[in-house]
């Protein structure tokens, strides 16, 4: 079946009408978008301004919470004597091993005002941590080795010589060997020969805050860190909104300039 000329004309006319209608609609939509561009941008500006204000208020609220937690931490520190060691806590301290024992002591020293630093390399010369105490402009460094009850068998002369090498490298006079068990007299003499100090289970339970105090402190510290993260997120959102507002303001200025150019051309 062949297509005659009349059919081709009809098809061409229909195509032309459809194309023209689509073109007219496209121009109308483009014109409408141009007309609505500035109002739309202004709506975005208002939205970002409102969001920025909301995030600023929330950041202020988190700042107030942080100050309150700091106050609670200081109050707790002043009450550490109200948290005595119990027999069950002492038994649990004696059972601590490895990273748990080290974490408890590092956190406890932070509670007591020390800064906990790492050696240059992990377990370098048997050093676990280096404590720094700053007081009235003076600095005191203490080299620390944590040995739990399961590791105390390592404590021989070669082990102590390695610690002494670390002492010479870092130029630190004080060295603490801290353990959660008792030390035999023979090992104790070797420790003192190297001019090291021993903090055993009896020392820890006499002079360090108890586990209950540690848990209270840890809970408050975790709240502080979580709140600090939330506050930072609020400031990040404020910075993001400031950036978006700059972009919107720039686009509004460009749109106004384009409108003025169009009016000038029409007027000309």
C-alpha cells in the first residue's frame, strides 16, 4: 500500500502543528521559570536563613550542656573519697588483663590531671605510656610500664634493661612499673637496682580512685564527647548554610542583572 501526496501533506501539517504547540509551551515554561526564578531563590534564602538560626540555637544548647558536664566532672573529682574501694572491686582489678588494665589506668591518670602520651613506637622498650604532669609552668614526665598479673613473669633483668634503654632515650628520670598483683622480694630488689618505682595492687587501691568512681567519671566523659560531636555537627551545618546562602545571593544578583538587561533592550 503506497502513501499518496495528500497523506504526506496531512502528516506534515499534523507534525508542524504538534511541533509548534510544543515550541509555544516550551517558550511559556521558560518565560515562567524566568519570572519565578528570583521568588524561588528568595524562598531558598529564607529557608537557609531559618535553618542556620535553628542550628545556631542548637549549637548554643549543646554548648550549655558541655559546660554543665564540665561542672559535673569537677564536682565528681572533688568527691572521689566518697567512692571507697570494696572487696569485689579489688578482686575485679586483680583480674584485669592487657588492654582493659591499660585503659583503666590511662583513664584514671587523665582523671588525676596527667596527660597520657604514647612512645614513638608501640611498646618501644616495653614502654606503654608516658605521663606528663604540668603544674605552675613546670613539666614532669613519667615513663610507665603496665604489667598485669599474667605478664609479671616477664619481669627479669633483660626486661628491666630494655626499660632502662627507654629511660635513656627519652631522658626521663621517673619510671613506674604498675601491676595488679603482688611482687616477690627478689623481683622487687631488681626493680630498685634500676632506680625504678613499683606501684603494685596495694598502692593502686590505696591511692587511686575506685572502680565505681571510674565508671561514674567514664559515663560523664562519654556524654561530654558525644555532646561535643553534636555541637561540631551543628557548626558544620552552619558553615554549610553560609556557603549555600552565598551561592543563592550570587544567583539573585545575576538574575536581577539579567532582568535589567532585558528591560533595557525592550526599552531601547
